[in-house]
C-alpha cells in the first residue's frame, strides 16, 4: 500500500505524548472501505491463516483487547491497519517501502507459489494484511513490538517490504524489513520527529549498539555477516580505517534512489520537513539545500516548535500548499501543478494518530484520532480505545454507500467538494475547525471526570483479574475499585458516544452546504428563473 507515516517523540510533542500516525492509502484507482472496531480476547483467533499468502500461524493463548481499523468488506483479509492494546501500546503497520536488487537477490521475498504440476502449494510469508493482528495483542512495550515482529519475520519471512511503528508512553521504535527475512529497527529520539513516505528511511545506524546493548538500535543477529557477504555497505571511508566500521547509512545499503522516488516519495518528505523546520534549511529556489529530488533528506529532525494534533492532521492532509506543485493551484505559473504525488491523496482509506499521554490515568492514557477518506476534506475525531464499544457511526461500513457511516460520508464529501475546490474550501475549513474544537472540549471534560473519579493514576488496579486470590479482609477495597472502574468506563463510553454524535451532526451539515455549492455550479445551470 502507498502510505505516509509521521512519528513524534515525547519531547517534540506539545504535551509530552508519544504520537505515531499513518495515512493508509489504497493503490491507484482503488478505494478500500474501512471501519473502527475493538477486538476482544474472545474474538482474537488462536490459529491464523493469511488470505493472501496462505501462511498459517498458531497464536498465543493470552491476547489483549485492542482497537483496529480493518477492511470493512470480506475477501482480502483483515488488514487491521493501526490500533492500541489494553497495555497502552500502539502499532501502525505498514508503510510500504522498497529494497534494492542486491538485497532482494541475497534474501529473496517469500512469495506464495500455488500448487501446480503435482507440486504442493508453498505458502508465502507475512505482510501488511497480517501484522497488526498477529503482533499487537501480545506486546506490552514498543520494544516488545519490534522483537515479536522480528521473531515472526525470521520464522515465516515476508512477501513484501514494509516499515512499521510501535509506541508506548516512553518511546517510539521504527522497524524496516530487508529482503525476505532481515530487519533493522531504530528508536525515535525523544526530541525529534520522523517522516516516512514509502521509502527506506533510516539514514544512520549503529551496528555495534544493535548487536550489543540495543539501546537505540536493533537488527537481525546475522546482519553484519549478511552485509559483508553481499557487500551492501556503501560507506566511503579512508583506507587506514580498514574494514567496515559500525555506523553506516541503511538507506544506501538497503534502499532505493530511483526516478520514481523523485516524483512519488521524496517530494512528500521534503514538504513535511519544510513545514516543521522552515528556517532550519533553505528548501526553495535555485540555491536550495534540499529539494523534492534530494536523496539525502533527513530521516529525523528536531522541530522548530512542538508538534500538535492539528499539525498531524494538516501535514497528512497536505497537497503542496504554497508551492507550484499544488494540484489546486490556479495562480501564477501552473506548469508544475500536480507534478508530485500529494500526501493528502484521493485514495486514502483512513488516517489514524495514536497518542499516548503519560500524564493521564491509564484508562484514558491512549487516544486514537481517526478519520476516513481523502484528508483534504475530512476531519479528525478522537476516540478512547479502552472500551468494548464503538459508536455505530465509526464502526458501521457496508458495501452500499450510506450517510449513516462516517467512512461513506467522508468519501461523499470529498467527491463533491474536490470538483469545486475554491468555492467549497471555506465550508470544509469551518467544518474542520468546528469539529476539532468541539472534540477537544468533549475530550477535556471526559479527562477531568476520570481524573476526579480516579484521584490519581495509582489509586486503582491495572486489571480486575489482579484481585483473584485476595483474602476476605480486602473485600471492601475490591468493591471500591470495582465501582471506580465501572464509573470510569461509563465516562469513556459516554464521551465516545458524544464525540461520534457531534461528528455525525457536523458532517451532515457540511455535506448539505457543499451539495448546494456544487449544485449551483452544474453545467446545466441557468441564471433566469420562472418568467
């Protein structure tokens, strides 16, 4: 899938949260209906079979509850996309990336081979269809997310190149697959953000750390030998340094720098970096330090100011505003209009931002900001994932177009507004501002109520199961904590319901306004009314 990822460390975010987000985009000309669900331990499979690769995996017997954004229609598998589990660990998977021919020749992808000529079927490896489902319910930290995924990759292999992100309240890890079985992972520095637009992104990697203590880097155990055997390290070093050192550029060793990258991938990274660091480098003009074609764009940078939820929505909805490449540009020289692939593209299926707030009680520590369809025209809405209930407006997506579904409402709104962008733009902008402002208000009120009920993060247990085996003298404390948990859950579910209700009301309202605007611009319009 063609996607765009943004990761923000806790010291680079506006409130100290770790935040990871990804646009999940379909292939050109294709649109995949999506929905938000909660998967309970009872619903999680114990034996998994991939629809695409036919790989079969026995899963652990102790899954946690988790949120997911799967395909709404059957046929191509689950594609859970992104979510947060009951331990407040977040995962988004995957960002489709690429390995060069040297890597693919040394460690071929594990592609399914159908049965033929008397030869039995050979299952393929794991891929985007599978990863959230087979990893997220079983991890209790971001680091564990990397390690579990690595174990699965090394055992089953993969049939595609993927990048994925894991976060807990303390740290974020970014992981990239290399060929069929190899991988690397790097911790996102706390004071930095990372941009990932469908290409191998990590540009600096310490092999000694990865093969040693693994503080900020992890990798396949045999990566050093794999690189040496296949001459993958392209670092130029003085002759006196002798053999390859421990720090190298993975983008050169494993990635691509193709002409296609220069119209599809690097322009998106350029625009994102330019937005968050407008004064840190010269981005425009004949003497620009970085351009949309630059192969050396930084994987991570320290932003010039702290990054907000609104920044996530803006940049992952962007279409090269303020540049000659904006497909909606009608001013000046329009010869470069639409030259590059936008971040906010027409075929986005969903955008999920997973925010983990260390200053909140664990029940409301995680907030999942979600929207569907083309991000230029939709609005974020927050959702507390620590629940078994999802409002119908977010969870209901069928094959038939239906305005009782947020997914279809977003698709309709974009399809109407795009054709008359300039005249519909102010309706959409007002809608986006109103929804976000009201969402922050509802979220803040629910946060306040939960904090009042809980008293502090330490005042109640992590799981009611932890009370099993307590003696009779603690029974009163148990009952108090049970009541507290029920009260907190009621606040969470009421807030989610209120957020979905507000979202439906505002989305219906803006669709009406945009419909009237576009109807006035129909080709068969005529200025004169009845005589």
